[in-house]
């Protein structure tokens, strides 16, 4: 069976500090990978998605970047965090069947920038 | 633009009652999906309905899709306290689109 691991679960970081959130998927090959952000009481905002190693598409211009160094590893980074980067970050994967495949989410990282 | 918009924003019912949540969208879609999110956790996929389908069932869940009205509904029958969660609809549109656009969700509370 497929599993997705996302860490850390919670993170408190000062403004201006760097960020690295990691996500790994097990039990499947060549998944599509996604980073979403959820602000309090809001829907999910797609930040990045990847259909293969080294292929990253950005949906929203911002202070964040993503990388996919291995087939089942997806990393969300920032060089300098802003207060507005606070939120609940969710990694997800889907089968490589094209657009509209169901997403399978990790348990999220609660990021608070102080 | 927001593809999925759920209604109501919050819903409180007694255990055993049925819960109905609605979703409206703006443009033509490939498919529409419903997800559940327990507090502080990731989303869990519940059901997917394709644009050429009108109704779909999965256990106590019933989803309908009306493409002429650009709307969908999720019915949970015989609700349980464990159904307490937020429910989101999400849709993709356009060929090759990977953006699954989520609404803000309906927060369902089932009172034992």
C-alpha cells in the first residue's frame, strides 16, 4: 500500500529564517506531487506541483520554492520566511494518470512564523 | 478564480440525521471530487464523480452532479459523531490542468 510521510508536524520559526519541509511517498512510482497551503478557515491553495524528477510548476509567485531531487521526494523551501508564510502546509500525491486524479494527503505541517 | 464554493459554511445536526452539503463551481469541469478533513489533519479523498455522471454512491455517501446548474451535492445518511469534520469539494477544468481547486469547505458537527 502507498503511504506519504510529511515532517515536521509543527514548526515555529522567526521571520527571516530559512525553511525546509520534506515529503516522501512510498509504495508507488512516478507519482505526481503537490504542495498546498491552507490558511485558517480558508480553502487550499496550490503552491507547486511536479510530474517528474526536477520538474516543478509554480502556481503562485511567492517567497517559496520547491524541489524534487528524487522520484518520491518533494521539498518545500524558503530562504527568508515572512509572517505571511504562516499556515498549514500539505503535501499530496496522485497517480500519474493525468489531471484530475484523486489526491492523497500527508498529515500536514503547521508553520508559525513569529 | 475559486472553482468550488461549498454551502453552508457550517452545519450542525443530531446523530442519525442526514447531512447535505452543496458545492457550486464556475467553469466546465472534468470531474468533481469531495474530501473530508478532520481537525488539524490532512484531507482524505471520499468520492469522485465525472462530468458525464449524474449520481454516485459510496457506502453512506451519495453525490450528485448537475452540470447545467454547475453544482454538486454531498449527502451523508445516518450521520455519526465520527463524521464530524470539514468537507471540501474540488474540481479540475481544462485539458491537462493539474490544479485541483478547492472551496473553503463546510464544517459539519454531528452531535451525539
